[in-house]
C-alpha cells in the first residue's frame, strides 16, 4: 500500500524543496505545485502533489502519529 504524507516546506531551490516530515527533512520534487517555504504539502513517492491547509496537514500528521503509537 502506498500513502502520501504531509510535510512542511523548509526551503526551495528551483524544482527541489526541502520538506520536514516530523523532524525528518527530505528533498522533494516540487515541479507539480506552486509552494513556498512555510506551506504544507502532500508528498507521494518523492513528489509534492498539492499544497494543503495547515489544519488538514496537522490532522493527517496526528492520525499517522496515532497509528504509529498503536503499532500499525
């Protein structure tokens, strides 16, 4: 199963962005969207798919955290 994860854009360098996923900072392809540092994005397979509202991103991050805590 594949899932997309929300993260916060830290910086941009052309088509590449640095995105923070709960403390793990990863290089992400940003070519499909128009994001800026501070935005929350939904990322799948190393590509940002959409810019998200902060509240929606936080809700998803909380759900993933809960799943991790119960071992799923």
